[in-house]
């Protein structure tokens, strides 16, 4: 018989219970870790990761409590003492990042399309200042430039939907 004294759970003093318990924990915890990691992959960093880390630690503490609830209680207190500040810091950092979210640079193709649309819009602005009576082709030029702007913006929209 293993003598764990007051530290272990009473039934753990029996080696016929302790060894299968340790084997079960050694099999189930890696399985839990693998499944939990798959869950984290689906979140893609959109959530507060410290909460999920705390959840994983809680499962590990529960597994440890099967051997010694006193040690699990002790370690849960220790994790809480240092983990609470880590969680508060992570929440503050995440909030700050969301407030100052940086825009991604557009691909060169998109910048070129925007530049073409801007030049066409500038040409429309210039043509609108002319007298339509003195130059009969001005209205056709405005329509052509407006069509160019619309086509370039539609191409830009298609680039965004390809991603």
C-alpha cells in the first residue's frame, strides 16, 4: 500500500486504484489538449485567449483533484493569484488593439484601380466646369469617364470578394 498520508484522497492509498487513475489521466489529458487546441483553431484569435487558457488549466486541476483534492485546491489558489493579473492585462491589450486596429495595405492591383477611378473622377470634375453648349462632345466624355469610374470600382469589388 502507498502511504500518502493526509495529502492524497483516501481511495488513492490503494495502489490498485492509484495506478489505473494515473494511466487514465495520462491518456485523457492529452486527448483533451488535442480537442481543446482544435477548438482554439476554430476561433482564429477573435476571442480573449486568457479565458480559454484558464479553462484548460481548470480541467488539469480537476484531473489532479482525482489524486489529491488538497493539492488541486492549493494550485488553483496559486494559479488564481498570478493568473488574474495576466487575464486583466490580456483584456486591456485586446481592447486597445481593437480600438487602434490598423488597416491592411491594399494589393498593387487595387491601388492601380483606385488611381484610375480617381483620375477619371478628376477628369469628370474638369469637364463639368466646361460649357456644354460650346463643346458638344463634353457630355459624351463625361459619360465615358463615369463608365470608367464605375468599371474600376466594380473590378476593385471583385478583388475583395476573391479573398
